[in-house]
């Protein structure tokens, strides 16, 4: 889906870097004709040592992704909305 800015938002540099990494993960999934879920994105970020594993870190990633979608930095249809792991998720 096209990225649409619904609300302008200023992001801290570390969050912009996180958004860039999320978009890389999304592109890798698109190359495999799939959409990542938020949890698979989070797990990938943990595996890459870009975020710590834990509930607080997951909530931060979820918040950044939500705000980035609203700001038009991540497409709304680029991420699968289901919370559970499913066949569409791939291990990268």
C-alpha cells in the first residue's frame, strides 16, 4: 500500500533508525511474497541485537511502528495485523 501521512510526527533519531530497519524487514518479506507480523518483526530485531527481548521493548517497537504508519513512514498494508505466528511468517 502507498504510504500516506495522516498525522505529521517528529521522531527521535534512534526511532528513525528502527523504522528504517523495520522497512528493510518488510522488503525482505515482500521479496518472498509475504507480510511480516509485528511479532515477527520484533523477533527479527531481537535476533539482530537491535532491541532487547522483553515486554517493555516489544511495546516500544509496537508504538514506533504504529506512529510510523500514521506518519506515512510504513505502509498500513505492509504488516500483517494478526498477532499470532502463522504460515505467512518467514524466518529471515
